[in-house]
C-alpha cells in the first residue's frame, strides 16, 4: 500500500525556476526520504530527513518536515532541464520492519 | 558507493512461462532486500521483504505462489514470476538495505521491465 499523496502529480516549469512538491503521509515515521527516478530507470536517493529534524539542505535541494501535519516538501532551486524526472517521497518506520513506503510521486518537466 | 545490480533489465516471455529476476548487492552485504512493482506513471508498490536465510514477508494482496522470492545469500535475492500472464507485465525494482551505520541505506537496482505476451 502507498503511504500517502504527493502534490502536485505533475509540474511543468521553465529552466531557472524553482520547483516545489509536497508529500503527505499517514503513519508515524523514523525518517523520510526523497528519491528521483528518470523514466524507466531505478531510483536515486536524494536526501534523508529524520523525524526530529525540520529542515535539511543538499546542494540545490531543500527539504522540510512537519511531523505534526505529517507532511514534507522538496524544493529544487534554479531548476535545470536535467532535473526532469519523477520525484518520490518515501517513509521509514522501524516498527514496520524498516520498509520504504512510497508516496504517489510528482512528475517534473523542466523546459529549457 | 553502494551498488545494486539487477538483471535482466528487460525480458519478454510467453504467457504461462516463468521468469527469474536477480538482484545483487555488489560491494556490501544486504541484510534485507525489498521487491517493488511499478505500473506506468505510478508509484512503487512494495511486494515483499526478504531477509537472508528466511522466508519472505509478502504485502497484503501479493500472491506468494506467483511471486517466489529467494534470498539465498547476503548479496543475492531472486524474484521468480511463475506462470506469467499479460497482467504481470510491469516494471519490477529491487532495493537492498545494508548496514546503515556504515553508510549503506537503501540502494535500488535499475529495474526489470517484464512484458508477457
């Protein structure tokens, strides 16, 4: 089963603009992770944020986590055409066997 | 960094035959491996979790006898789709989880596209 929803389902922006996507989840978590998937390929880990963290940065990526609202956001600044991909959030809850449970994903298209 | 090799990357098989997909962790020992299924433009759905030397734990709604999982060693897990039918056509992805304290989190294979004709 999926953990929750991602919003928006699809996003189209111009190169140089920022892209923001949101993820909501249903259960308690130990951490939340964001992944990127190029069409027909495997997943690449982008960033992990622990349940006791509120914000994390990695290069052009900024992730926030609000455990009271059970939501997270991923911001990609100064987007590039190469950022075109699907982005998924995934949660980990140790009591559930450390399995990664994915959200629905956001398909991002960055137009040059 | 951690690398997971998944083979084959694509396979076409006839209805009624079985297909085996391999997932290998190349440079670390995977304490747990996960198998996911992904339909076009959809998210990854967890099928099962396997730990080396023990039976896999299947998610609700996943047929154990149809999707056979074997985790024979700390570096190899296989998924066999038995008596495949066209509705089994999908993208299958494995993920291996190593020792988190050593920096090995969840590493994904590149996926296998299965087409049953």
